[in-house]
C-alpha cells in the first residue's frame, strides 16, 4: 500500500521517536525498510508541506537506519504528487506528505485518477498550521476590514494568489471571500515562494498563506499580516488579529 502521512500529531517534542511504531513497526518483521524510501511532497520547495517534511525526515531516517529522500512533485493543487504515490508499487517505499488539500481534490477536479480514501493508508498527522492573510505594505491596508472595504468598492474586486487550484490556500480564500461578500480574481501559482514574491511586489493584492513560509517576510516588513485563520492567537504571530 502507498502511505500518506496523516493522523496523530507528530511534529513536537519527541516527534521522531513517535514515528517508528506508527510507520516502521508493522513492517520491521518483514525486513522493512531495506532500501531508500521516497517521500513525495506535492508542493514546491519552501512550502509548509516541504518544510515540515524536511524537518521530519532526517531524524526519522536515523531511527529507521535507512535513507529517506524527499521529492517535490508540484501541480494541480497537490494532485500531481498524489497521483505518483497512488500509482507507485504498494510496498511502503513511496510515501506522500500532503496538506488538507488531499481530501478536497476530488471535489475540485472532475477527473481524479485515484481514490483519496481507498488508494492511500493514513499513518499520522504532522500537525496543523493556520493561514495568515498577507498583503504588500504599499497597498495601504492596515486591517482585514480595510481589505474587504477595498474589494467591495472596486469593480471586479481584488486579486488573490494561491498555491494552485484546489489547494488549501485556494479553498480558505474562497471561503473567506464568500463569507465577506466580495468578488475577487484568482491568480494560481505552482508554489508558495513565487506566490509570496508576487504579493510582496504588489502585483497580486493578497494571499492566505500558511504561516511558516510567510513569517520571515512578515518579520522583515516586506509583507503585512492582517489576520490569522485560527480560533486563537497564533504563537508565532501573537499580535496579529485572529
């Protein structure tokens, strides 16, 4: 079976130790692992999925005593990488580390070549990360209320960037846009780094971005954080409204 890394929190103190019984124990008696393990990240380098995966793989590979190689296979909101894993040999040597987009893809794309539930075996959850709404400081928006007011006052609304159609960044923005009652033009990109660049330069108005890749730019004042999507203040951005 191909393995999707979901279910149960893993990235925290002692995370690497927790991974062994969840992934390795059922197969150790069969000699697993005895060759390199491929881990597919369906989003670009620098994305939250990519960063979390790289933080996990080094200590986990030491525990398993086997090399783990992360590959970025970008496209279609995560579907390109997931398709690779679904089609891989069902031997436990090709893993998928994905975002919540994994379960949403079948509702977004009319033709998906895999079954998101049947073709993957969930292993563990690596944690959760809220999105943060970021804009260029040059836009003049100081609050989320300012952004919504500007969107409603303009014909066609604003533009918003995402990491691809069907990605978590896309769906969270659409939900917010519909709830706030304004129009906006979707500008999808292949990955978060280039998306943040377009927002930072002001070529795209806003981006609902996971905190991890946006944090350095927020701290340097290159983008402005208007709000986080969590139900409580984010520990990394405690001063940002939620």
